[in-house]
C-alpha cells in the first residue's frame, strides 16, 4: 500500500512538471522583450504553489497574530521573548524594543531587536525584573533534546518556573502551547497539555485572556477570548494564554 502511494505521488509530480514545461514554452513564446532571458537549464520548478487559496498553517499564523495584538495592548517599554518563532520578535521590534533569547541564538542586525543566547532552564535574569514576556510554542519542547538541549523530563516545568520568576509584579506573560483533551508527550516533537493541569502551574498569576486554535483544518479558525470547553475532544490544538503576575 505504501509503495502504491509513493508511485502515485511520483506520477503526480511528473504530471505537475509537464504542466510547468507547458507554461515555460508559453512564457518564452510571449516574451518579446527578452528582459530577463530564461533558458531551459534555468528552470526552477515549484510544483505545489498553483492552488486556489494560499496555504495557511493556522496554528502558527494565528498564535502570532494573537500575541502581537496582546503586546499592542500591553504597550511595554521593552518586551522579552524566549524562543518563539523569530517572525514574532522581528515584527514586534517595529513598535517596541525586543530582547530575543534562544538556545540557538539568531544572528540578526535589526533596529530595536537584541538577539542573544538564553537557556530557559537557567535564565541569567533577576527575579521580578521583566515587564512583558512571551514564550510561544516553546516550553513544550524543553528537555526533549529536539533542539540540542539536555534531555530532562521536567524541563518544561523548569522553564515555566523560570519564566514566572523573571516577570515583575503586574507584568504580563504570553504563552502558547499545544493543547488537547489528554496530557501527553509525543517524543521528541512536543508535549501536549490539558487545560486544567496547565492552568494549575500559574497560581501566582491571573488569566487575562484565553484564546484557542482548534485542531481541525476546516472551520479551524482561532476562537478569540473563549473558554476551555471549546477544546472538546481535540488531540492537538493550540492554547494561547495571557497571564498577569499578581
């Protein structure tokens, strides 16, 4: 059965390539000005882009959209991000200074963005010192070794405690994590959290907002400012939490 699927996929790719060749010959027949000459040897086939709609990886697009809107409301003098998708910090740095920390620091030269090494299990940052903190789709990975960090089954809890420690009183903590009806680890990809257990880690914080990205692709748009009941029987959705330190 697997072999048959592979054969079908190879046939599909060849058919797509034949269509691209058709477009190529149509292009050169219409290219009268020859401004940017194209040779057959220069073909760079992109086989999966001719779709009716732009593909959207909803969990990753929506959680960044949510966090950016929260950050605009917080309006901090400086924001600190720990290991989130780099695009979030790059965009946020357009309107607020951002310190970006990662176990694998990014080499970037962008105004208002300070990129540096950070180990979520041992943050070299003083207690109660950060006004605004985010860690999006990150803590679920800590301790699984996926990104070269040491194997540590409780690494995510250590990371959560470090994040809580560095947030100042009245400060904000934005978190996005995989969420479903059952708490589990899918090694070495990620952990999945159950809502009530995850909330129990944050007794020193109040929940300002919970928004949720459902697992389903169809009608899987973000549920803004919602309740945990929407998780239902999902195996792998995304919970977005805005906490404020009491």
